[in-house]
C-alpha cells in the first residue's frame, strides 16, 4: 500500500477503534493493531507509540481490563472490555454516527 493511502487518526478516534475491536474478544496489543489495520484495509495503521499509551489510559479509566497470559510460550497482556467500556462504546458510537451524518450533510451541500 502506498504511503499516501494511510490516514492519520482524528483526535479521539483511537479509543473508539480500540473499544470496538475488543467488543468481539479479548486481544493483546499487537493483535489489536493488526485487527484495526485489517478491518480498515490498511487505512489506519496504529503504531506502538500511540497504541500502548491509549491502552494504559483506557485501563486506568476502567474501560478495559488487562490480564497477563502465556501465548505461544510468551507472556502477553490481553485486554477485554469492562462493563463501563461497553457503555462508553455505545455512547461514543452514537456520537460518531451523529458526526458522520453531519459531515455527510455538509459535503453533499452544493
């Protein structure tokens, strides 16, 4: 994929992407980044320098919970949504849908 096809994340969208990604199943950090890249067809490529501070912030805010597990002989931290995280995901999804609808209206105006 050409570098120009990659898009920078808007402020606040990384948290929403992480919460949505964890909605299906618990994942470790690299798997979260891989899933976001896959689902967005490479448009969003989350770097470790952005991902791990976001995971720590979401965990501190009790929106996700991390649990150390052994995977393929390696110790990794797997993250899952908390009840608060599920509620935040629902609220942020509604807000994002409102923003998209408003932007669509603006862009379609002639």
